[in-house]
């Protein structure tokens, strides 16, 4: 092939190759740019979506945690409110279809409102009262600090009193406020079980008397009976009289006396007549009466610390003349 023809052919081939390379390069750059935009957009969308999801999830978690804390706090407040128990401070009983005040506790809302033994309670909160449970329901549905309007009848006529309820001070303290400082009640209405028991409180004058309200089914009562038996043997000759008052029928009470080895006198109070006189709400309840016939101390339940304190009180009263 002549030299000129060869060069011309080579130029044409090189030109076509160069144009193809340029076209390929342009195409590659276009693809790379598109991919870059796609990756950037995808990454941007992913980051945005991820951030959005994160914020949403964080907000959801925050709301959930906030709601959880709110619910927990509300539940705690509800429990605290339920735990807060109102107290009026009267003991009542029914007489001829009327609700009559039997006893008013010392340092109680009822005493501050000048309620007195013998008052007939006619209504509470505008509703007629027919039984002690009616009054208890009205007190139970109110919170400490709320007022309860009572309508009562006294010798001078009918009137209304507004009583501001307070926090329930606890069973032991209520029993003390109800009984300590009052004259001991008789044991009339009980049935003999073991040994001779003087049922008239007037006969106890000059003696220190410890009344034990118990039940045959009460394990703590059995444990306390051992301590009382020791006190009976040790302090009986010095003027202490221990009397058991069982809230059972005589046969059941006698079985407990024999099983527990009780050496002191016991009577049965199956109808709870004497328990009501002493405002007993739980067993064991120990009521200590001094030589004048006045209630000096009340202990509810079994506690070694309480028994130790009662032991010291008994020693003090026995030593006093």
C-alpha cells in the first residue's frame, strides 16, 4: 500500500477510536455522576428517614416513659389516698332502734365537736343512721381533713354539728384513747369456764387486774398465755389478778384452757358483750386496771416489746399502795 494511503487509513482509524474513547469517557462520567447523586440522595434520604425515625422513636419513648411515670405517680397518689384513713373517735351501739354514743375517745374529733355519751346520732351527711356500720361507712368514704355533718338528739333537742375528721392514729392508740382513764366495765353477761371470776368491777377495787381478751383459734393468744401464767404465779400473791375472757363458747374456751395450761380464771363471752364494752376489735387485747378500778393501759396483739413495757407497768401498779 502506498505510504500516503496508509497514513490516511491510520488517521481515520485513530479518529474513530478517539471518538469512541471520548464517548465512553463521557458515558462513564455521566453514570458516575448519576450514581453519586443517587448515593447522595439515598444517603440523604436514609439519614433523614433514620433521623426522623430516631426522633419519632425517641419522642415515643419519651412520651411512653412520661406516661409511665405519670401513671406510676398517679398510682402512688391513689395508694397514698387509700392508705389515708379518716377517724371520728366514737363508739356507738343500738338501743331500741336508735344509734347511741357509748364512748367518746380522748383527743378525738368527736370530743372536740363536743359529742357526749348518750347522744343519739340521727343522720350523717344528710342520710339517716340506723346502725354503727352506717356511721362507719360515712367516715370510711371521707378523707382526713374533710368534714362530716352529724345530726344528733340530746335532752335539750336536736342539732347539727360539723366534725373535721383526722388521720386514723392506729388500733393501739385508738384503744388507749377510748379506754385509758375510764372506769373498768363489768363482766356481766359472760359464762364461767375455769375457776371463779368476780364479774363486778367494783369487787376488783384494791387489786391490780389484767383482762386478757382472747380466742381459742388465736396462736398469738396461746403465746401470751404463757407469759400471763408466769405473772399470775409470781405477782398473784402481791395483788395481781389475771382474768381471761374468751370470745368463744364455754366448751371451746375450756379446751383452750386445758391445752394451754391456763392457771387463772377464765370466762366465755360468745356474744361479744364484754368485748364491746371494752371496744375490742382484735385479739389478743390486754386491758390493765389499777387498784382504783381505772384502766391504766391497753395492749393489742403480740409484741415482746409491748409485753416488756406492760410488765414494767404492772410492777409499778403492784408496788403502789
